[in-house]
C-alpha cells in the first residue's frame, strides 16, 4: 500500500477462495484496490446504498455460481467493509441492511464518523 492509499477496514466478512473462485477473488481485490487509490466506481461494478447510510455502496462481483456483494463505505481516511455475502435475490436482505447500519454506527462510535 502506498502512503496516500486508504486502508481497508474489515468490520465483517472476507474475500477468499473458497467460497469465491480465484477469478472472483482477483476481481474483488482489483476493485477494492481502485477504491483505495481514490477511484470512484459506478455501475456495473458499484452502486450507492443510501438505505444503509451516507457514502455506503455495494460492490458487485460476478462469480461462476454466485453474485457476490461487498457493502463498503468511503470515509476520508479508509474504505470500511461492512459485509461480504452472496446475493441471490433482487433486493438486499433486510437483515444485511440492519447489520451494516449497526456495524457502521459501532465503528463510528469507536473512531468517530468521517
């Protein structure tokens, strides 16, 4: 990581093989690295998730058998990962939304929201 790059802060979830295929893991790593360098991603790779919070997005990684989602927030000093899961429905499950809200709120209470 270069000094100007934002670190990844993992609140929950991992990107590893398995369950990700090697190709999906590489794609997820590539996209997360772009975020660390300050790139702004949009569809088809990422979309905003205002139902979870400000600056929260959903990263999309298509795999052989699953479409993976990585819920992340862009803070001024880090990329904060709230969840990694296989999405099987059109809508994000409500328990994922609630869990991410709680994780980000807890993180903010510890380090202060940016």
